[in-house]
C-alpha cells in the first residue's frame, strides 16, 4: 500500500510540472503594483483567471464592513526623486517597492531635510529595499537602499513626483466556485495585496490557482469549493460581511500563504484547535513530512485571524512554509525569485491537495456484520494461512480489522487512521475493500 496519505485529488495537467507552472505564473504577476485596491489587483486577477476562471466582485469605497470601511481606491502610474541635475535617485519604474503603498499624489521641489523624514531603508541589510504601506493614513513616502538614501543631503533640494490617485472607487476581490455533490463548502483563501514580493504573496496566489485548476478538473467532488482571492484583512472581512447569512455552509477552510520558500511546512490550527481540517492536515503531515510543524492558533499572522474571530469562529487553519515575518527577506526587495523554489511550491500544493483528499474521503461507516468478526478469509480479505496477528508492515490487514471494529456509525475514517496509526490511504483502501465485500455501509452525515 502507498505510505503517503490519500491522494484522490488529481494534479493539474500541463506541459510543465506544477512547480514550474506556478513559478511562470508568479513571473507574470511579479511586476504588477498590487495594493489593497486598484488596477494592479484587477490585472492580477485577470492573469489568474487564465489558470482558474474567477468571478469578480467590486465593492464601493465607503461601504461599512463591521468595524472597518472599504478604503478609497489607489492607483499609481509613476514616481521618482531627482537631484538638482535632474538625475533620478529612485524611480518607481525600477521597482514598485520604491513607493510607500497608498502614497498620496506629490509633485514639487522639496528640501532634503524634509524629504529625509519620508524615506525608509533596511538598515540591517543596506542593499535591500523595504516594502512599506500606509493604507489608513493619508501620507506619502519612498523606500530605497542605504546607498540611494545617502545621496539625499539635508541642505539640497530635490524634485519629487508621485503620480498616484487616491479616490472613491472600489475594492476588488475574486472567487472561484467549483461545485461538488453537496452544498457544504471548503473555503480556500489567499491575499492579493502585496506588490513585487514572491513568497509573501505570489506563492499563495500560485498555489491556490493551481489547486483550483486541479479541483476544477474533477467531476466527483463531494464538497463545493470556494477559492477566495482578496486583499489582506479588509478583503476577507468584506467577503464575510457579504456572506454572513451563508457561513454555516463552510465545513472546512484553509488560508494559504508564504508557500514557496525552502523552509518546512507549517500548519497553524484553527481557533477551535480540533476541527476536522486541523486533524486532516496534521495527519497528512505526520505520515509524509516528519519535519513539518503543526502549531496552535494565535490571534496574529494572516487572514485566518478574521475567519477565526469570535463572532465567526470558522474551522479555518493556515498553511504556510516559513510563517509571516519568520524569514529574513520578509517585506523587502529580497523576497524575490531566489527565495522561492518550484519544488517547495509543488510540495505545498501536494500538502493542500492531499489534505483535501482526506476531507473528501473521510466518511463514516457501519458494519453489516458487527456481531463478532466477519469471516474475512472466504471473502479474500485475509491470507488463507495466517499467524493470527498481522505482522509489522501488514498495514492493510490491520486497517481492515480497525475499520471493521470502528464501523459503528460514529467514527470517521480519519478517526480510524489516527487510532490505528496508519496512513489514511491504507485505511481508505481497506474501507473500499470492505464495502466491495458488503461488510460496510456508508452512513449519511
Ligand atoms: Zn505581508
């Protein structure tokens, strides 16, 4: 039997391996200036739509969202700082990280002393450009290397331009809905608001897009899948506000982020701590990736915070490799294509699809022959010559006995796998064989 957990969700098919295809998608998305709102977000979703068809929702600025409000829309077409000779010291055309996200428009000549107060560097790594935002304060600023910063002298004057708009407009988010046999939903979510940053943003978009593409190729899904691509924090909140009446359909959820670096897989449990999704991910990781880490919920990190706020308390965990803020290149120009690998992206996609495979297949059964053990030998389910005790390595035989013993209309296959210490795939294969032999019936849940 395969030792890996159930892999019942198929891989996306294409000329290149999934990891390479995800890198390709990220390269296309990398130059775009994403933010909480604006055309960079729309263009990002247009490109993702080529992998996974999306439904776009636009919500007007000023719309109240719980304790928040949908912000003004921000767009930018260029920005620079030039010295007295007209030489550009920084230029948005080189990297969109040069401008503090949501900077208000600026045009004019400014004294160096005043300009210096609006500049940000990465003092520990002088060659890196930090990524900064000012979503909720109307201000402006530039980010740069220490060498660029050293060219700004307090006594000199500089021409400064930020060609941006910050006006009433819309917040944009997108969903892909992949229907299954039931209305029960699995919610997969990632954020789309970071500019040119690879691991902390583009990796999550790529993994979710390719997970959706794999799911969409299936015609035997039990759950309906809802994949949400929205700007961080305010995006999930906007979605939650607009879907408040139907949240009871969310059976399981996973936020995917920071999924492409070389670190081990990290799973952060939902606020509930023992949700089925928490147990499914932990099971997959235990049997396939000994170096993976499963952590308890904490109320900081990514968008799982919103889904797991006390008013919702949805069963939503977070799948990352290195968590937010836990890799040195985080929120800097160094979070580029040197940080992410095709192998790590593919591995994160595998963990996600393997987990969904467990959730899809996690049925509850009742035995049709619960009074004593049924005679397995005459049904071809046990060796004709037996020592009486399944030997080490005879996982399938053990799984058959465990599934039969726990086929009490109460325990799920994941319960069986955990109690037996066997991979889910082995237990699921045993259940299939027992159903085939008319010894099990699936119980409706
Ligand atoms: Zn971030």
